[in-house]
């Protein structure tokens, strides 16, 4: 299978699982991801203080339904985990439809879709269903059953590390808390997983740390447990992956800084690739980039998606299903990540060791090395540009953008000049 097909297969496997911010669904998800890449799984106990938050009780659910007088389940958790309000407390009751209606969530504007709703931090219960299902229910009494538990347990997250040539890290994050929503965020999990596998095929310059954690509380927990290391500067760059599999154009959201190196790299790669794309400015709403970019940490972390959160009508509904994501879209997202991290890894600053006048390249065999190449003139100009801007202040991305030359050509020229001892990092 192609990488896109393999990622789609992973999404298919994860899709039926009932995930939340805690619980066995998260563990089952990480178990499956762990078949593709080795994971270090962390369990953080209920009640643990994490920054301004506290790890909540663990939620698990076995069954839930609304049944009519004949015993027929008119709303059934077994059919889809979206049918239950996330984190619903246990319920066993019989009540008239008039009383039950206040606990039923629908989308009147999309009468065949089931909404995704949660109540993580306020005890509550409810069901989500299609408006057309609700409209068809006759008045009468209904049996209501939610077989769930809220107990002291753990918040679960996992890490995978691809060792690099230096200890400085690139953080790649994907949230694992949503139930049967294919684009948000099973596609992000799949792209992150296969990106980790691709990076492991070589020895990258940076160390890449992949974080699979529940949204918001998971990122906050990770930051709390790694605060000192993060503040010391171990995380140099970062990228949050979400909504990575729909057929929309790519969207990059800048870090809070707005000019972090990852912002420049992603912008350059998207422009140079001629892919349809958007680059959006940072806002303090969205996915976990807002946690990593909070002012106390101020990490250079951006977010990559295709159609961004709330930007497609299927968002947080049952229509975010396996038909919404496409193997070729996930493959394209993966390709952009690989291209971006290739630029990030090679974006070094050099110092010209022969800065007084132009060094004689011919006697060093540098012109001869270009003989026969169709792009020999471009490669020669790249060498001259690298020499000109190797002042310890400009990186190779600066060279590529100022010269208008492809980054790969600039990086190849820098490699040649480095081998000839004309520049040093």
C-alpha cells in the first residue's frame, strides 16, 4: 500500500473507538499507534495539579441507550460513540419524552447528522442524535441508561522520540481525545505516526519528539511535567497537526511570535511548492498551539491542517466520518511536513572562511564538480550567494529567499563549500 493508504487504514482502525480526555479509549488508541511506532506511555493520577488545572477523574463507558416502550433502542451508544454526551455521569431512569428533550442534542440545520458534545468539567448527562430521529419519536415514556464510571484514575498520554544529531528538539503534537471523528483528529494522529516513521529512516539534525495527548488538559499536563526543560530551551521548534485528511487546501497557523523559524519554514515550503494554501496569523483559540505558545512558555509552535477547525460544516459531527478523509490528502499533508522538516534540519548559519574578496572556486574543483549539470549556472549562483551571506547572521533559508533560488540548491551549494573548507557552521 502507499503511505496514504496505510494512513487511511490506521484511521479506519481507530475510528470505532470511544475516546475522551481520559479512559480506556485513549489507551486503546495508543496501543494501536504503538504497533506502528514505539511509544512511552505516561499515566498521571487524578487530582494531580498541572499548572492552573487539575487532572480530572477518569471516565469510562460500557453502554448507553434510550429505548422506547417496546424496548427498541432509538438512540444507541453501540452504534456510535457520538450518541452520548462525553463524560456523562451514570443514569438509569424512565421518563417522558417531554422531560428527556432537554437532555437531547441535535443539529436542526443538518437533520441527518449527530453532533459531538462534551461536559468534561461539570457533572452532566445527555444524548446526541439526528434531528430527524428526534422528530420521529412519539410522545411517551422512555428508558434511559448510561452505564459509565467517573472514578479516580489517570490521564494518559504518550511520547515517541526520533533521536537527532543534536539534543535540541522539534515537538510534533496530535490530540487523541476525540471519539469517532475521522478528520478531527484521527487523520492528524495518522500523519504524525507516519511522519515519525519517515524521520527514523535517516538521522535528522534535530531530535523530534512526538506527543499524543488529549487536547488542552493533555498539553497542559505535558507542559507542567516538562516545564523546566522547556524553559531551558530544549524545544526549539514545534508543529501541531490537526484536521490533516480532508480534501481542502492546506492551512498553516503561525505561532504567537509570528516570526518563529517554523513560521518562516512553513511559509517558504508552501509558497515554493505552488500548493493552494492559506497562512493565518495566530489567535489564542484553536488546538494545543495555544498552550505551547502561552506567554510563560512562548514556544515557536505553529499548527498545520487542511481545512481548519470549525471551517467545514462536518466539523464535530457524525459527518466527519471515513468518507471525509482521503488517502491522497493525508499523503499530501505528510509530504509537506517532510519537506518542511528537511528545510528546518538544514537551515544552518555559516561563516565565510575566505571573506576578503571572492575565493577562487575553480582551483578547488567546485566549478568542475558542476560540469554537465543542467542547473550548473543556478548551482554556481547558489555558491556565490552562500558565500556572500555566510556572515553568521543569515541562515540558508535567508539565502534561498533573498536569492530566489530553491532551498535544496542552496543547501547543496553550502555542502560543497563546507567540504572545500570555505565555510564553517
